C-alpha cells in the first residue's frame, strides 16, 4: 500500500536512534510537545516499510534548515510541509495553519493520491479530511489516531488546558468524517462513543515497543542495589505527568533513590520552571538529596537506564496510552503505574506491575515498598512483563493489525463512493 501519514507537530525524525528522549521544552522527545507520538509514528512507519509498504510522513516544517524530503527508513520518507512560519510553534497554537497544511496535501494528492491516509492527532485529522474530500473520486480513505482527546484533557486539567476552544467540537467532526478510528486502548472506546463516533468504525490497536532495543539483557547505567533501590521516572516534565506524586511518595520509601529523566538538557535544568517546581516539591518532602534529575537522555540510553531500576514509576493524572510502561516491561522491570487510560491495558495488576490511584503519593508509596520488600515477586513480574511485551506489543504485530484497519477503511470508502 501507499500510505500517507500526517503528524503535524510530532516529527518522527525526533525519535530516531540517538535522538533525545527528553529534549528541550517544545522540541524533541521529552519536551512539552515531544514524546510518544513521535516514537509511535516513527516506529509504525518504519515497520510498515519493512513489511513492504511505501510510507510518506507529512510533518510541519519548523526550521528553515530542514530539507523538503528526508529518508527515514527503507520505504519511508518524511516530507516537511510549509504551513506557517518555519519555526517552532507550540502545538496548541497550530490550528490557524492547518488549512494551509490541508491545501498542501490537496496539491500533492491531486496527481498522486495515496491508498490510505493515517492522521495522528486531531489537527492532522482536520488537514487529512480536508485534502481527502478535495481529492475527488475515488476519495482517499482516512484513518484517525487521536493520541489524546480534548474531552479527557479538559476534564483533568480544567482551566490549565491550553487547547483551542474549538478542539472538542472539531475532534467530534473528524471522528464522524473519517473512515476508521484507531483507539490505542480500550478506555478510549467509551470516550469516542460519547463523542458520537460510530462504533463500527473504531478499532483498538495499541502502541508498540521496539523489542530489539528494549530487552532484559544488556548494559545498565549503574548496578542495581549499589547504593539502595533505584526508582526511575521517564517522562515529559509537565504537571499532568505526576512526577511530583512520585517525589512525594519517595518520602515514605526510606533508603530508595529516585532518578527523573526527561525535560531539557542537563545544563538547562536550572532554568526550567517545571524542574524548579519539582525541586521545591522534593525540598518540602525532605527528599531533595535522594532525587536526581538527568534531563534529556539519548534514546539509546533509555534501555540501560530502565534496566538499572528496581522499579519504574509512572503516575500521570491521565494517559491516552503510555509507552514507558511497555518499555520497562520489555526490559524486564516491574512497573508501578497510575490506574488510568492505556495503563489499564498494558500493565496487568499484580502480574507485570501494580496499579495505584492517580495523585495519591501514599498509595504509590505502599505499592513501591511492598514490591521492594519482595525481590522474588519483582523478578516474577519482570519475566511476565517481558513476555507480555514481546508477545502482544511488538511493532511487527501492531503494524500488521494497523494494515488490516487500513484495508477495512478503504473498503468502507469504496462503498461510500
């Protein structure tokens, strides 16, 4: 198949081997707008290429130095779309440029339409639907992955939600206009139904994990237990990710240390507002001496970091999917995860890790202490997590399941025509 992927703010080039897994705010993995979507698009596109498909990923040009087209992997090209000024713009401010993005796709697809378009994030969906509807007959079928829903974000962040006021209305419109919706977890089904997205168009296909990169065997950044138990948080440093909950929990886990990876470069940590806030939280909790901020780490350094952990802790308020638990499981490390969103699917409570309520440091601390006091149980969870990640979440399987959704959407589009 000839596949067009649209990822307006999250370039897959940021997720390449050696790319940052904790980039500067707003750019790169770990920044305000960089994270799982970059990895998802990069890994899915590369695997589709390995399976014999031809993929073009359209992402917004945000630097004058970027080439028009860049080869990402065999069969996969990234094309930079001139929509708005060639500079970084926060994703929540990109809506005014989506019409120009769609017009660019219209021109590209008029002469050479893809077999299917796969839009990532709601604004990409706007551009893809615009272009597909203008492309004439046969219309380009469109599949949508939201990655996050405005209804959920508004519910949890309230006045702190910086999304455009029209987001929820436009998300509904996209969901009703496309030929298929890929939900990344079962929890998303309820939200999509409430939005009025037809149930027969929704398919649950999770994110994947690179089971060749994330493995139980290999080097670590330090020896487990050398100076007490090490807890690892790998996250974008934004408030809703719940890093402060992990820090407060540490106050009730004597002897353990917490390593936080993500955010700006290490040399810029002192100027980052969220890092300053988290350091104040650590000081107030009396654990400042047991919390280390690594800042941005290269993606190749993530597996050694995870392997060095006694536990990986991920405690967001909400999580559309969450790749970090999968990466930890693939490395054979148990996970303490908030019982929200995609965590409910990936982390099997009591088998590959433990679920805890979000924003509850005491509950997280109880779960952490119980696991640290049970080395045999932790080892069993590690083995189970590795098996689950390899069997159910390899990109090979995810790409094959995604291709079936593409074919289903294409068949629906032909019927509609």
